[in-house]
């Protein structure tokens, strides 16, 4: 009995563990439609509605669970079961009965807390008995009695030990099928289901094979489901939600929620046989079933099982159903919050059904998944001894798709096919230029640093050089080295070599001597075409073979140019080899003509001017050269200086009317920033050679919407390109596709056995078609390894090139590149995507390019980051910002700032050269710490950094320290030295010796942080701290400012306590004037920092000083104590927890989160955070990254800041107020600009597409800010 607040007695019963688990799930994960059970019956004869209703109410009288309500009383975290004596109002009991219009079907909805799916079958049988007036009179077991017994079962010590072992083995956060396209489940689940067709013959084979293996049919189905998930996750250990709704005889015909999902963890190594997996599952499932009555699903330490699940139902009696002519069409009750759940019920109308979260999966995804599962079932029944990685997931229908229509290009129009055929039929590659040179005689053909040639002029010079080459007595296919800089002569030489029937071998003059010599020797080049000044750059043995084309040549008689066969080699390009020596790829004229023909047919816009950015030693130069010449366009060759300067390239595009370009995504990102938002002549931009980030696509269509962006993929071995995707603005996919096959090329994704993989699954890219090279020069074994005959029957023995690249195929056949095996690394047990760190680095630093590598050359592997930036940012500030985005194990130990990352001759970032650089942490020679303070510091650093030796010249951040460890350092120093060391002092003085000096001589400490050194003589910008006291949020803003401008940040000293903003500003004024004694001053601040900048302006003006520029970034003069939304609060708590506690947070029982949510509802932000971080986290065993004292101090400062802002009377100043507003801020508070206008007569307002937290990192903000500051500086000079 429980006494309610109305002083009435209420009889209630505790929820069973199953109900408690499901109730929590309903509060956090299940949409309302997923919180009810459904029983649907169909009758052979029309149903009598009155009898149906009467028999249902009789059932309700017989089973208490059917007239149970769930009532939550004050002070209780879980509701109680309250059994109602009345059955008059079905709706009040959560029950709804619907009779279909045809009168033959009825649907019953009732709370999912009442019944599991098997009990629904029993309900259907007993309902039929009542309908036939043959109901049992024997009283059933009541669920409240079962619940009481079940609660007692979980207190057994042996059971607790068993389940603790199971919990410790749980694997969480494994990717779901198709998760590379969809996010992991987070919002409410909207359940839907499909039935899988299993015919009688398959069911018989299923039973027979189960008997052969000594397992149940349910285990066989479970094993295929596990195998499919293993294929998607590639994990060697899985945990899924397992539920077997077996009913012991003691339950009789009782109704209730008797089952719940249990954590089933097992090893799934790919080489494990299917039969062995079945045996493992039988053992594991047996243990779980034996212990399931003691499963503590109501406790908070139960792991969340929200990914993949399996449910096996027992067969309910059905004799009465048969007698009544009824059939159960649906009996579903959600008991697990799984994104995907496979349900198996032997010998039922719906033997196999897939239940899925409709917010994550579309019918198209589900159709493919079910097809894959059926294929696995078929193969496993046929060959159970097959290893998991060799079981076929590709059904016959799917195989026909992926090897047929989806393996080829989209259908070409008749005009496109005609253009392809006409180009491919040309006798050789040079003919595409000769054919158009007469009709385009006067048009420019090539422009370079040395001038321009028309098509006619180019033809004359090519003909002259061709005669010189033929005079050398070249045999067909002779190899001629092309050793020329990127200018007009390079084009002349290249076309002349082809016309002479020779094969050109491009060598970049910037190559190291060893590489040049290897290519010349390996290719056995007959001649080397070069300039006189470059002959000396050739190896001595090859200088006699040089033909300098910029010198006067002897006259040679006219002679007919040879007929060049399509099968002759056109060029030989060397690519990096796994042995360390480059290998030569032989491309024939037919290969190159196919590549060109596909380009002419595939791209809609004809080339007017093509900007060539790659070296001629890179095969993408072929695309630009012959694409332009074949259409009468002009090839524009950027100079070496222009090619390295995005600003000059942007000017070149505008001044020369460039219509097409092909660039690395990283280079195009820089170029886009220089092109800006104003229209340009560009209509076709192509990126290739690296993965294209989604942000680049968004940036392109935002800045240059008049141009189409394409993403190409293709290895040199397949003649430049093999697939292409037209990138779409605002595309939903997490990765930018590399598209479909180009014309007359075929692309297959195959597994390790050469069998096609189904859509959604990872496979190695294999290419086929007329673009395939004959192989590698002089390397028959490597050629045989990479160019293979298809072994799978569906591929008809085609010749394939194995790329070594992996991808998956989306529903429409678009390929999404996954990289090679080295794109993902494992460090200290953590699996890390390097791209994620690179993206975060760019985000916090404002840089456009960052490369993160795993360095395994040292005893301890470590992450090293290299950022391309003209500004040497403080690594300490960047690490602090990174710590807010990434876990500690993903923050690089070494961050280096380079004006330009080293690149190979082909323009790609040179990883080998980067790793050869000395790590920053190794630059300081070791010196023993001296004195007490240095020795204490060294001991603390050893503890925090897990380092064996610390020297007095070591840098804390170069050794792997970050902002969270700084906080821990201050706590340790407080305990060991009894002093407070401000965080900003550590950031400013990161070496041990300098930090020790600051601790020993506190008067030397400066509160001002240098955010950017800038240049002497420039007016500095002073940035005031935000409410929490820090200034490192200005790092992204500073990255976008002019590099010559000095920028200082003024943080809130940890020891400073102030009554108001005026007193704060008076503390900062001497610090500013110590750096800049006289005006004019530039001041700025974000959030509360804007008001501090305003108050400093008032005080400076009162001293007779002039503030030339005053910037307020999204600042208000009234701080509302708004409540954080639940998602924001949860995210904040998650960020402040240690990595171990983050995992525990994800596994917390729902009622714990409910407590946090309900307690903090309606509180202000500071109090929300105070409760969440200082009380709730501790109560739930969660540890913070920072000491409690530090967190409390920070919260106190935030509370003080709110008081300071609200107590501040905004003054009038002479300086103009430059006010920047985030669009989201103005949506929420549209009157802010007018309020500032009422205070000051001199205001300039700017608006940025951002919110309050992100405005400082926006490029539009940087552009406006730079212009405003530049104007102020100009006026100062004037």
C-alpha cells in the first residue's frame, strides 16, 4: 500500500525488472507509436463485434495485467503497477480495439509494458476460446505475483557475478549497417517492419541443417544475422541484444512481459566457420537463457543495447484460433530499443521479420539488407563449413544489379555515344589535335609564362620538332624522356613525341637526381627533350642523350609522319612503388583515346580555357591538354610562382577567362577562398587526387554557384579517370561520392575472393574497360598481381585492375570512397580516423590544410600534426581548443606549423618528408631539473604525461600536454606547492624552466596573452575575455585576421575578484598601456568582452586617449539566465567528463538521466551546470576532467559575469561602435541593434550567418573585420 498526497491509500505493485527496463527505454528512446503492443487477427468469417468485445472484457477480468495502469508517485523514480477493478473504460486503461470495415479483421492496441510478443500469441488463443465460449476456468498466474518473484531472483550473489562478467564483455558503439550514410540511433525510434519470404523448402532445409549441426533453427538464423552485422562492422567481437521468448511450463497461459533483451557477446573473427559460430552461439545462448531470470535489467549499470538485436518467439497454442477460423497476422510488442531487430518465430505465418527504425532506414535500405540476409541463409544452409568472410551476401538479383546496370556509366544520349565513338575511333592521340588545328587555326591553343601560341602556330612548331625527332631514326614506340618545365615548349615537345610515333616519358625537373636517374635507366629512354640550361641537371651518363629544343637545330628534309598504331604506347608515367622505387605504367594510344572520348562525351560544357595546375609528370595533365586541344580550346599553364599562390591563380582565372580547371581538393579549397563570392568565368571545376570533403562542396556552391563541381576518381593504370560524380549542393551523405563509371568503363566492388559485394558493403574497387593499361614496364610479376582475370562467373573472365582502394555503393550505385587500409589507425587501443583530427585542427586554427600522421619510428607510436599556415599559432591555444572537440587520445603530441607542406612532384602532400622532420618535443637537449620547484614540476609532468624523463627545457605541450592536463597540473601544484598557478601562465610559459621562473617570481607574470605576434609598428588589437574568463575562443578569429596585426588577449586573472565591470576594466587598463602607451587604440570583445571593451574605451577617453576602433561581437547589455535545452546540457556534461566517465554516462539507467532532466528544468544555466557537474555527476560515479574546485570557481565567475553585465550602465563614448551580430541572435532578439542605436549615435552594424558560439570562426566575419580594421588604420595614418 502507498499513501498518496491526497491522503488516500493506493494499492500498487513494483514494476518487474523487464517492465522497469522497458519503461526507461520508453522515456528516452521510443517514439509514442513504439510504446504499444499490437495484435491483429483475421477471421475467415465476419466477426461479431459484440462477442469480440465481450470476450475481450472477459479476458481482462481474468488477467489483471490487462487492466493495469502505471502511475508514478512523487519521490519515486519508477511508476507502480496499479490494478484497476473496472473495465468499463478501455481507453483509460490504454487499450484500443478496432474492427476493420470488412468485418473480418480486428486490431488490438495495448501498452507494451503489458505483454511481450509471445504473450500476444497466447492472448490471441485465449481470446478465440472466449469468442467460442470455451474459456478456461482455471485461474491463471497473475503478473504482479510473477513480478514479485522475479525481483527476488536478481539479488543472488552468484547471479550478480555472472552478469557482471557479461557486462564487462559488452562491446559498444559498433557501426550499424549503412551507418556510413546514417547516424547512430539517438532520437526516438519509429518502428516499422518487413517480412522475409522463406518458402516451405527453405524451412525444411533449415530444420534439417540445424539437426545436422546439433543446434536449433533459431541458432542458425541468429548466426546468419551475426554474420551480416560482422560484414558491416568488420569487428571481431560483437554484442547484440538477444531475446528468446521461451515460456517455461510453470507460466501456463499467463500473460505479461516475461522477456527482455540480454547482452550477447561473442567472437566473430572473419575466418571462423559458420558451423563453429553456431556452436559458439549455442553455448553462449544457453548460458544466457539459464541465467535470464536473474537478469538485473532494472539496474543502472545495465549496458545500453540500442544497435542490433535478435528475438526468437515461442510458438503459442493455436487450436482455438483454428477452431474459430482466426489467423494472427501481427503480434508485435517492442521490448528493445534496437535500430535493427530480426525476429524469428518457427512455424508461424511470419517466420522471419525485420523490425527497423524508420528514422534511420528507408525501404530501399531494408530491401537490400533483407536480400543480403536471405543470401547468407541460402549459402550457410548449403555450405555450413564456410568461413564467415566467404559466405555470400549478394543475392542473384542484387548481383545482376551491381555487375550490370550499376557497374557501368549512366545511359548516354545518342549524341554522346556518337561523340565517344568518333573520338575513340581516331588513329592516335595526336590526331585529336591535328583534326582541329585547321578549323581553329587563329584561336589560342596554349598560353604560358613565355607567351601564347595559336592552334596554327602550335601545329607549325610541333611539325618542326617532329621532323627533328624522326631524323633521329626512332623505331615505333621508342621512349623519349620529357624533361621540361611547365611552359609552351613542354606542350610542343609532348605532341611532337606522339606524332613521331614515340612514347613520351615525363620527368619533372624538380625530381631528386636519384629518381630522375632511375626513370631514365628503367625506361631506357632514347632521347631526353629539355632546354640547354637544364642539361646539366641530368645525370652525367644521360647528358649526351639530351636534345635541347630551345637551340637552333639543323635543317632536316621533309618526310611523311609515320602511321601510329592505336596499340602503341603513348606515354609511360612513373608512380610511387611499394618497394620504394617508382614503377612505370604503360598507357597506349587506345587507352588515352578512350579516356579523352569519355571526357568529351561526359562533360556538358566545352572547354574555352583550361587551367593546368599539375605537373606533366602527373597523368591529369593529359586530361587538360587534349581535352582543350580537341575542342579548339586553350590550355593555360600557370607559372611556378602562380601555381603556388592561390591569390594569383584566382586573378589568373578572372583575367584570362578560365572556364575549366582540375585541382586537388586541398588546393581548390584555398583557391575558392581567393575567388570569393563574386561570379567568375569558371563553369566547370573538377577535384581529384584526394578525398573531397563535404565542406568543400558546400563552400563551392556558396561561393561559385555558377560553376558545376565534379569529383573524379581513377588510378594511372586506368588512364587518368574511371568514375565521376557531379557534386550536389546540400547533399545529405556524410561523404562525397566518387560517382559512377565513366563511359564504356566498368567498375566492380569485389571481396577478397573476387565475388561481387552488395550495395552498402565494403569492397575493393576493380576496373575494366578500354582504359586499362597493359601493365608495368619490366615488372611482369607485379603486373600479374594487379591485372587479373575475373574469377567470378558473373564477370565473364574480364581483365580487371585491382586498385587496392575500398569503397561502398549507395542505393543509386554511387561509389563512396573509403580509402586504403592506412586511412584508419589504432593507437593505444583506440581506433582513430585521422581525417577527424585534421578537420578539427582546421576548424580551431582557421587553416585550410592539416595532415595528421601516425609516427611509428619511435619506441612509443604517436600522432603528429602538420598544419599549412603562414602564421605560427600558439600550439598551446590550439590544443586547448582541440580538447573541446576531441578526446585526449586524439590530440597530437606534436603540432608543427609550416608555411607550405612539402609535396611530391605530382602535387600530393609528401607524408614521408613530414615524418622525417624532427618532432618538436625532441628539439630541446636534455638538462636535469634544478631546484625544488623545477623538480616538483618535473614530477608532476611525469605523472600527467606518463613520461619517464622530463628535462628543464622540455615543452609541456610538445610532450603531449593539453588544456585538460593543464587543469590537472594546477590542482597538483596547489597540493604540492600550496600556490595557485593561473592557467594562462602555463600557456604562456610552457617550458619547465620558464614556468618554474614564473612560479618562483610571481611579479614577472603577465596577464596578457599574445594571440598573434604580428609586425612591429602595427596598431595591436586587444581582445577582452568572455564570461568564463578565457580568451582562447579568439583563436579561430585571429587565424582569419591580417597576419601583420598584433593581437593580444586579456583573460580574467584567477585571483581577481571584482564588484563590477568598471573595476575590472580599471585592472586591465595598465596592462594595455604597458604594451601600447599611447593611442589610437583598437579594442574588441565577444559576448561580455564587448562590454569590457566599451568600458575600457570610456576610461581611455577620460584619460585623453583616442580609441580609433571599437568592435563588439554579438554583445548584449543584459544577460538573461536562460535555461539550457536538454540536448545542450547533456552535451556540456559529456564534454566535461573524463573519457571513462563518458562511456559510463552512455550506459546510465534512464531514470538517472530523468533525474538530471527534471531537476534542472527551469533552472538558469549556471545552476543547471552546478547541479549537473558538482552534484549529479558525483552521485552517479562520474568523474570530471577538472577538479571540482576549479569547476566551481569557473561557475562562480560565470555567475559573477551575469551580475556584472546586468549591473552595468552602458556609457556614451566618442568612438564609433562596430557591432557584429549572429543571425541566430537577431532571430531570437531582433531589437538589439535598435537598442544599441538608442545608446550611441555612431554605430555600424554587420550581420553574419552564424550563431553566438560560432560567429568568430566564420570567413564572412573575418572578411568584414579585416576591412573595418583596415579602414580604421588608414584613417589613423591620414
